[in-house]
C-alpha cells in the first residue's frame, strides 16, 4: 500500500536541516525556508558581511550553505502563529 506516493520504510536522501534557537529548541527548516535564508545570506556575504564559518570557498552561495549546514546562520525564519 502506498501512502502519499512514498514507499513505507523509504528514507529521503536529502538531509534535514535543523536550526537551533537560543533557548535550546530545534526548528526543522522546510526547503522553502532554506532557499529563502540561503539567498538572503548569500546576498549579505557578497555585499561585505562577515562569514560565521571558516571556509576556503570563494562563492558566497557556498559559504552561506556551509553556514546553514553548521547551524551558524544569523537569520531565523518567521512563521505565523496558529490561532486556536
């Protein structure tokens, strides 16, 4: 039986990115949040902002992606609060 087009027991090859908040909470980023943060941070780095990770890469996009992988991005997504 297929559920939502995914085989049971199937694991995605795409890594899940976690974002650590200041209170020790872990926030899972969606692929859309990753793309938005990656673009915004890459633009900041190309405009002269300092990188928060040590790297040998010259591309601002690669530097921003390494920051996301290490969880050292100085940006956080804003999500709407669910009304209950």
